[in-house]
C-alpha cells in the first residue's frame, strides 16, 4: 500500500510524461488530451509516442516508450484497448511508475474486456506500477499546470481534491468549486478502477498538504470492508464529501454499463458512510457547495444557529430550513437581545431570527453579528442579505419625471459589505463561531465577482437552503470527529 501511494504521487507530480497514442487528428482523444497537456502549461518533459509520426505539435515523436532516451515518470494511454497491454510492457521495461489509462473498451464491455482489464492490472502489480482507470477522462493538478484530460478547461489551483467515477461529473463538481470562488488541488477521473479504487485516492489526498477537503462521486465499490476502513481513516484527517450514483435499480444498471461498477444497496452504502464519518450529498450542486463550505471556515461546535436577516420572510424560511436539517434556533438571553437592540429601531421585535427590519446600515449590522458570535449562545451565525436582481431587465426609463438609476449605489454597498465581511470572517476564527452568508449582492449587479466570498474568504451562498445544508453537514462532521 505504501509503495502504491508513493507511486501515485507520480500521477500528480510527474517530472516527465510519455503520451502513448498522441496524434494530430483533432477529433480524437489522443489529440485533445495531448493538446490539453501542452496548452495547460505543463513545464516538465513531454514525449509523444506514435510509430506513425516523427514529430507532433513541435515535439519529437517516438515509436515506443522503450525508445525514449530520458526517464519517464507517468505514461498516458489513449491507444485502443487491444494495444494498451503491449504499451504497458514497454512502460514496465522503461521503469515508468504510474499509468493513466484513458482508453475505454475494458471491463465495462463484459467478460472479454474484463479479462483484458485483469491482465492489465496483473502486469502493473507485478511491476509495482500504479494504474488510473481505464475508461476515465484523465486527471489534473492545477498547481503543476498539469491537465492530461479530455475537458477543454484548466481550473485554477485550490485546496479541494476531487475524485469521480465519471468524467462528466468530475467536470461539474470542479465547476461548482470554481463557482464558489475556489480551485482544485488534484482531480482524477477514476474510471473502471481496475487497480486504484476511490478509497486509495481518499488515503492519498488525506495526507496531501495541498488538499483541505475531498469530494467524490461514487457509483460502486468492490470491497466494502476496505472502502469503510480506508475512508474512515481518511475522514478522521479531512472532510470527505460523497455523492452516490446508482441508488435506484435503474441507476445500478446504468452504473454497471458505465464503469462496470458493482451494485451496492443505498441503505448499506448510507450505513457505511455514516460509520466512516463521510458527509453525504444528494446532488452534484450540493456536493460542490458542501465541499466548498469547508474551505477557510472553522467548524460549528454544535447545532445552535443564530440568524440575522434583512427581511422577516427570509428569517422564516431559514428557520424552517434549519429545522429540516436537524439544526436548532435557540432563544437568546435578555442580555444579548438588549445589546443587539441598541442598534435597531424601537419597533424591532426581539428574537432569533434577528430581523433587521430592512435596515441597510452596515455599521449596525457588523456589531450585531459580532455580539451574536461572542454571546456563547450560538454555534454558528447565518447572515442573510438578499438584494433585488439588477443585471437583468431594462434600465431606468427617462420619463422626465426625475427617476434615476440606483444600481451604482448598490454596487458600492457590495464593496463595503465585502470589507465588513472580511473582518467578520476573521472574528469567526477568533471566536470559533463560523459565519455563513447567504447573499446575491456580488451577482445581481456590476460589482466585482468574489467581493463577498471566495479566494481567501469562505464561500457565499446564493440561497438560504444551501447555507443551512452546509451548516448541518459541517456540524455533523464536527460531532463525528469529536465523538472518538
């Protein structure tokens, strides 16, 4: 296991790469993935391998991996399945440590393909070589500008590790982290998982210094006990967020034809994940949101939520959403309510949620949130400040009646709100009470994206329900990690 995980490092940090099946035919994966590797800015040595070419995209081409003069850390395969075995033998002879098999046509096709896949694994195991795939779309490590994969985009570096038994879902989960303002530490499409399993990647990423949280899409598992033990150990070190595919009978059948995944009942999988401390997600968006929520934010130490809202109706919705998630909306002490009320109008009705009665004075909002954080009466604070849509529809019509466009004023408020939020995010770490902001301020107007969240700040939620889901997931994870 140790050797395997050490060699897995060559997948994400290779000094040199042999690309087996590189081609100039632009409609083939051998060109698209090869071009992505070069266009993404990888700075190591790249050796295209194709006996039909002397040069590809300005690089000298080699007939086989054996003919490459320098050392090779990683081999990427896009040749047809029938040609992978002989190419693998060349890699073994060359001493290649890791192989990324993008080629399809293995276990997902039935017995003949499964036999070919088993032989591929046998030879790799015998040589001490790690294999990713087959039947995946590739992998990425943005910090190294490494993108030997199919999608035509190059996500920024960040602290979220992504593992998926589906290439398309890998793209979508990474997209959700980018929408939240963050990036990716490592991403891998694990495909059929002939050798390396999802839990192997969990183990690797749990000790990876660049990764703070792991998010995965899983269709099936081969060894339940192994998955449980390795996932449990990984989640003890870092949050592991999992979206399960194949929960229904129809879904299980589709998963089998997709990656050859072994069916596992939803109830059994739920039980394993619960015991292993895994954070479950129900949709792609939810998985991305929950994973992003763990970045740059302390964990809530309990389920008590203090709600601060710019409108009473949103407080009602938030209270319902929190209750649905098993969270608590505690009554606040008279001392805390008195301190909060000092900055609000006389007609304010004391309570939790704290209704700002449409108050927009940020100088008042900040001390209210800080008072709540320092009260010792809540474990997290949810601040809801939703503004009307301004980026769609028509601008103010000049009727001669003196109306004016106020959007620029609201954009200035967004900038100011961002400054206040940065201070409050700092207080989250001082008090151990995380702040969750649900706001569309930096998305409805012309303010610079990411003003309120992302980058060095925690993400901001576009809706109340997502924020409540995140609070529940993080409080449950805290409960799990502190129950031992």
